[in-house]
C-alpha cells in the first residue's frame, strides 16, 4: 500500500492532468491542489498507522479510482495513460478495502499487549448509507472550492455553507464504523461495538469455555449487527452482564448471556491469536 501510493502521482497524474487541461487555469490549479493534498494526507496515514488513518485511506483511495473513471468518460485522456491510471488507482482502492489493511492500521493505536480486530459493518449500511456518506463527504469537501474556482460565487458559497457540515457529519459516521472491534487483551476478549452493545463487554479468558466458528443453529446472543460473513461464537462458563443496543429504543436494564456471536473481518486470525493467548478454540 505504501509503495503503490508513493508512485501514484507518476502513474495516475498524466491521465488526471489531461482530463483537467480543457478547464480554466483557476479550476486546474484548485483541482490539482486538492489532488496533491489528498495524496499527501494518505501518505501520512500509511506512514503513521492509526484508526483515523484507516478512515482516511478508505475515503481517499477509492476516490482516486472514481476520479480516474470520470476522467475516462470525458474522452480527453489517451488510452495508455488512462489504462495505467485505472490499474494503479484501482489496485490502491482494493488494497485500502482489504481486511488485512484494516487490521494493520487500527492496531497502530493499540495499547500495550492488545490486538484489535475489526468487525464487519451491517449489510443494511453497505447497501446504501455507507456509499452515500462517502459521496457526501467528497462532494462536501470538493464542491465548494471547485465552484468558486469556476466563478460560481453564489453557488460556491452555498455549497461551502451546506457541504462543510455535511462532510463533517459523514466523516464522523464513517469513522465510527472503524471503531468497532473484537480486542484480544491479556485478560481475555473485549467486544467493543456501539451498534450492538452500549458498553464494551469483557469476556475473561478463564470464563471462556470455547471460542469457535458459530454453527448454523445456535442459541448464542446475536451481536453481529446483521453483518454478513462468518461469525464467531464465544461460549462462557458464566453469563456476563451487557446492555444491548436496540434501534428505536432507549437502553433499559442490562441483561446477561453465556453465549455471544459476533462477526470479525478476519475470523481465522482471531481464532489463531486467541489460541496463542491460551483461550480454548474449538
């Protein structure tokens, strides 16, 4: 990811420059400054792993691929530079969305001997709200400056007034999704998921009877937030207290459960690392 992003200006720059060439000098300069700023922000993000870095990478890298696609639709770019740009920006976007990239970046902010594992987002959010928030964030950041550069003063000012708050809300919502983890700690396993439980839940290592792939028919409490993919099931010797998040309802009295089901992006890695920490794996 680091190597590819560092060479991206040389690979995708000619195609984007050709697409911007017919525009006015002010628009070209504004767009070029924005592209360089986006590239530099991701350089910092991949050099300094952190949960914020993951949000930045997963917003900006796919945006680069989308911009190259728009450049190709304009017809001003020669086939060879366009092909090189499409391949490199597409590869960067694919790497940004890999579960391995997520694990690497969120653990940049881990404390001590803990290992964070991202949880999969709910299917309902992937089907529309996440792409829409991503598009709103990019439009809110870029729309106003580009309209002002094009001399559209009234529209540009309105785009800034409306777009900046929208971009802030969208950025906060997208970043919240990368703060959902199953965390292996010396004491056991912590489930931190604001979409499923009000407060993080600690499953002590001594209380975990088995951690395994969830069977199709299970009575474990569903904390997957309706995410797709393989779920893990933690069965406990004693029930733990927790307060579930129920959409549309305020949290009430905490309940208890001795079996929990959750959906990490890399379930096999969670099981392997749990075994290395002397948690019984089935």
